[in-house]
C-alpha cells in the first residue's frame, strides 16, 4: 500500500514494499515485478517514480532487469548470503533506528517487543514451514 500523504517519498515506499514482500517470502528469486508502466498506472503516479524505486532495488542487488522479461526478483530470503559490508551498514542503520526509539521515550522492553513482533510477521507460523 502506498500513502501519497506520507513524508516518505513514493519511490521509497515502493522499494520498501518490495523488500518487505521478499523478506516475508511472498516474492522469490525469478518472480516478475509489474512493469514500470503497469505500476505507475495502478497507483496513478509518474513512471519516473517507479523507475527510481526499481533502480534503487537493482543497485541493492534485490532486483534485476532483462530487456525481454522485464524486472524480476534477483534474490531469495532463504538462500541469500549477506556480504560483510552490508552487515556493517545494517548494524549501523539498526543502531540509529533503535536509538531514535529510545530518544523518543520507548523503553528497551518496548523496543524488544516491537522487534519480536516484526520478526514474527516475516516468518510463517510453525505449521506452515
């Protein structure tokens, strides 16, 4: 879902929704993404916005594009291996996000509960695995 009233740019929202779908296992390596024109038309947004999101996903190695088949998922959450430079950047971003929560008055317990909730939302229930 995209929120045109959000302070988060639309291209970032698109990028984030694709990453979340990969992280939840809803999108897998080789799955086709909607074309730039299709997605732009579906949300009545500028195609350049969608293109910017797809460009960001390509630069992150999560999406690839083929002239014949269009854009598709280039990774799978269960087989991907995070490179060391990604891990360092991830920890830094996570530190900043958690520090922001503390600066806004969230307790360590509240932050841990939120982290647990998000992690549970990314994995199917035990009986589905």
